């Protein structure tokens, strides 16, 4: 159902705000955050206001995802 809804948003160019995984240049990794989705893809990532603690937690999560990606890449390249 989720995939069908995403396809519908794109086909109708709804520019709907939905949580969606997209590469976030601020964290240099793909994260699921609210974004504006339309025919051209995610036009804008919306970052909710966060406390310093929440922002640090998000940064730690992004760092762990990058480290895991590197480990997986090393296994695939071997």
C-alpha cells in the first residue's frame, strides 16, 4: 500500500509531505525524514525542530549507517 501511495503521489505530482528515505547531504547518508515528494522526486527535505540531544542522536545514527555501509561495501568488494 505504501508503494502504491508513493507512486500515486509521483504520478499526480501532489507534492505531498511524507516520511521517505532520501540521501541527506547534511548527514551524507540516506535517512527517512519528512520530505516534499512530487513528480521530480523529493524536492525538499523537511527537518523537524529538534533539541540538541535529538540532533546528536540523529547524527550518531547517520554515523552508524555510514560505518555499516562501508563494512558492507568492503565485503562486497572482496
